[in-house]
C-alpha cells in the first residue's frame, strides 16, 4: 500500500468556471450544458458567495411543468438571477487537506463537490468525478484506497 497522503491540490480541477452573482440563469444553463458542468461556484468581488448546481437549475426551470418551448424557457431563465437560486452555504476544502478529509465532508453533507479555497481565493474545485478518477488510478496500480475515517456506508 502506498503510504503517501494524497492532497486535494493533487486531485482538484484547477480551472474553475465561475458565475457572477448577478448573472442570469440562462447563461448558467448554457455554460453548464455546453461544458457538461454540474457545479459552478458563484463569485462576487472576487469572493466565493455561493454555488449553483444542475439541481438548482432544474428547480428554477419549470418548463417541464408548464411545457415551455426551448425559446420560452430561455426567456424565463433570463429573468432569474443566479443569486436568487444559488446555495449560499458553501462547504469548502483547502488545497493542503488530505483527500480523506474532503471526502468525509462530501459524504457527511451529501454534496457532489467542494470549491477549494486558499484564504479567500478560489483555486480549484474537487468533485466526485475527481475522487473517482483517483480511486480508479489507485486500483489500477494495485494500491488499496485509504478508508474514510467517518465510516459512511451506502
């Protein structure tokens, strides 16, 4: 077994697409759809102030209930600001944390990503996909994955 601790900075995605708090949801929807992105940190004045997820967009886009045409749905989303639907409670990780620390929080809070901050500066995003990619690499090398200390099960 490899005894080296894997840190968040080694696994996180350093290029993070962000939204501004006053952006509209049609922009968020376009970026998330085109970039196949599920989580987008929201910044204001360079500070992390929230996060928007695909789930937030689905809740805001009532098109399925109202049978909007795509153009009408875009018009509807264009009227809604990101800060009106974003989650304001954002759990974050630090680049020097172990992956186990970050995964424990993701499991405990039942969230799919953690924005990574160094002080107040957003430096990356750690997602479930990043963690699964690490697990796959470890398994391919024949290493056993470090177990989470929280003891979370399915």
